[in-house]
């Protein structure tokens, strides 16, 4: 009996220490239409990410030369397929096979491709063409094409934007998926994700919600431990100490409303700009950006999850690796953790070793206590 209790406690603690989400970064190549910046060579991007101790990278462009640059590295890759390709993918599986032959098959498994997003923020497209009717069929065709090629370990999903998907951020317990997309698109899509063991991907920007709501304190958005820096959900009685958790739980609640709360949630984009943007964006500065990133990383490494989900989000990708010159309005914001010349802007430690060190120390202390307790129980039995 004592041995059973001991190993039960041991396994439960191991489960606790393994629930810390991984932290990655997005690298988007500079657009030649909006910037004069010359893109760094793919090998330079790969070595830079390795030097930052970042374990995963999201590639919205999925250029084959970039995918190749991460071969034989320990960096996991999250690839994306552009929205305009969705109609062709949905209509013909051979298009999906051609895309895989160009972007995946020549490099996998030497390059650790771990996830593919079919489209990004399809529901908030500002173009005249609506790609949402093609979304699920495109995802299914890509999934079947992977199976046909004998690749079963690369899950398929798509990425949504919080503001075009969720009805409200507060209170989180009142959140639902916006209609009619919730029933027509997201419900069957969640069924597909559950059947294929994939994840729900969401772009989540506390900065943008903060700008839209003047009642949100800046400290609440920046993970700061100020007095009275919390918000209570009066429906559930849950207390929130930061805006990120509040938005994440709104997503989890919306998924629970239609019976899919157990699907892992991946934050595909989050960040805080250090400058640029529209006139009057005084909160877009380097001080606040560093506070947000440090607070986010500290919170994720703590392993406490969110108030509604102890495991919290499964992964988080910071937007983005480096600043780009050019662009107007929102496009001119400086989201990068590196400047245009690839020098570090912030003192933030992303490495998995650092994030697990605190848990390891707790693990050793608890194990020392449990071993002593187990020995005393054995002596009593004798």
C-alpha cells in the first residue's frame, strides 16, 4: 500500500512538471512590397534562432530554403499555407500532394516539421474573396495526402484570430464562437481536430484588446503584480491577474460550449510592439514590450496554466523574430524581439532549460520528502 501511494504521487508530480508549454517564435520574411530590407540568408535565421535557445519556429511563408535550413537541428517547425491556395487544395487532393512534395517531403524528418496550418485568420479576411467555405475540405485533403505518403505524425489545423472568432473576452465564462461561423465552420472543424489529434490555433494579442478597451489597466495587460491588479468573473468566481489568461480562457470556454474543451490550444501569435503603428500608440514602446515578453515567459514557465485549465495552453509563439522596415499604420509596428540588423532588443530567456529549472528544484525537494515519508511508512509496516 505505501509503495502504491508513493508511485501515485510520483507520477502525478511528473505530470505536473511536464505541463509547461513550449515557447516559440514566428519568422516572417520581409515583403518586397513594403520594405527595402534584404532578407537574411536562411542559414542565418536558423543559427540565430538556435543561439536564442528557442525550440520551435513558425514559418508563415514556409519557403523550402527556410525549411531546409533547419535540417538536423533541434528546432520544431510550424508551417503555414497561404489563404489564396485554399480553393485549389479543397477541390483537388493532387494540389495538396504537390504542396507536400515541395515543402515537406524533401526535408522531413531531417527538418522537424511538427504542425501545418491551412490558412491564417481566414474569418477576418479583408479581401473580396471569402476562403472560409474551402477551409475544412482543404484541411481534410492535406491530411489524407499526408496519410497517402505514409506521414502520420504531422497534425493539420488552421489559425483563427481572437477578434473575428470569439464573442467576448470578459467575462470569459460568457464567451462563445461568433455566429454563423461558429456552427457552420468551427464546430465541424473542431470535430476534425479531435478525430486527428490536432490542436486549435489562435492569434491572441492582449495589446490589441487593451487598445480597444480604455478600462483595462496597463499593468493587467503586462503581467504586473500591482495591488488590485485583477478582474473577477462574477459568474464563476474565478479571479484573473492578467489579460492573456482571460483571453485564453475565453477561447477554452467557447470550445467547451460546443463540447470540445479537451482539444489542446496553441497560441500561434502573441506579442507587444516596441514602436511604429498609428499616431497616438504611446503604449507601443520598448519598455512595455519587454515587460510583456518577460511577464509572458515567466508566467508560462511557472506551469500554473490558466484559471479554467490547469495545463493551460499547449504552445505559444511570440510574434515575431525581427523588425521590418516599411509599411503604413498597423503594418509599421515593430513586433520583433530583434531589430532589423538582428541585434537583441530585450533580455528575455526563452530556453526550455531555464523554464524547467524551477520545477526541477521543486521536484528534488518533493522527492526527498516523499522518499523519507516512504521509508518511515515501510519501517512502521515492519
